[in-house]
C-alpha cells in the first residue's frame, strides 16, 4: 500500500526551487540592489535594442486617405486659380477692359514670278546703254528694239523703242518702252519733266531709289482705253513705258534701269 507523503525527513521543509539562469538577477542588478535600487523586472522582447514599438503602427483607414487626397486637390485648385487671376488681371491683363487686343499675325503669300514662254529677238543696238536694256521683263519678252530719233530734239545721245510681249498675235499683252540716254543729269531731268507734262496729269508720283539713294523720279499717267504711261528717270537715263494699266506699273517696278 502506498503511504501518503509525510513531512520530509528530520522535519525540514522542502527546499525552494532554484531560479533558472534567465530568472536570476544579473551582476548589475545585484549591484543596484546593494545600492538600494530596485532591480528591474524580467526583460521583454520588445524592450530589446532595435525592437520597434508596434502599439501605434496600425495602417490609416481608407477614409483618412480620401481626406488627404481631397486636401491636396483643393490646394492645387487654389494655386491654379491664383495664377489664372494674376495672368488675367495683373499681367498681361487680357481680362481688363483697358487691355489692348493682340494683333492678328500677318501672313504674307508671295506668288511665283511669271516666266517667259518666248525667246527674245536678236539685239540690234550695240552700245553699252543698249545692251543694258533687258531682254525680258516678268513674262514679257523683247520682240523689237529699233533705234528712234523721237527724243533727238530733246538732245538725247541715243534712244531705242523696245516692244515687249507675252505671246504672238493680237491677243498678246504688249508694253512699249522708249529708253534714252543724256549727257548730264540736268539734261535728263529736264527731258523727263517735259515728257511727264506732255503725257497729262499724273495720278501717282514718287522717287526712284537705287541702293537706298534717290536717283530720280517717276510719274504714272492714264492714257485712255485702259492704258497708262509710266515715265521715270534714273541718273542720265530716261524711260517711258506704255501699256495696260494693270501691267505697266509692274513692268516699271521690275525694270532694271
């Protein structure tokens, strides 16, 4: 039969269990205990160096994220509104009533220069002045260049009557240019003035410029039947072109003398 446990031999109480290595106070704890300090309790894993405190690390809710995005969006809208207000009312101030309208850009379209379809006739004049007169002007081609004495009474040294046309036959556009050379600028100026007076009342006058310098004058005079005459002087040379009013001024502008 088993017997109930009785008191330990010799009437001694059982010895208390020895603390384990992790429960025994360290040397530092014993030293603090000797100085009267309360030894710290057992070290928790979260008290170790480098352990993070996770008591407040719960992720933010979706409502918090929505509120944050709304605040950022409102801030951006305010910034854009302020910038737009500055541009409209301060600078450049296009919304102000006194703001000058911006000019529309100017578009310039340059048409291609017309090209002749005929071959010019052989030249008859051989002087330096005669050979300086052009074979073509725009789409008009030289068809004749005989010498003329029409300006001899006005003391012209030489003169030529040049006929330019853009084709053959009566339907071709024709412009006649009489060109003369004088010995001095004064004589050429007098001859040009007499030619302008004989042509009639000019509708347009101005200066002839060469390389930015004034070299003479020009005058446009109606000649009836849709024709016009342009008389101009360039130094000692005087020229007079007669032809359709909508063509002869272009011939004058393109003529090299």
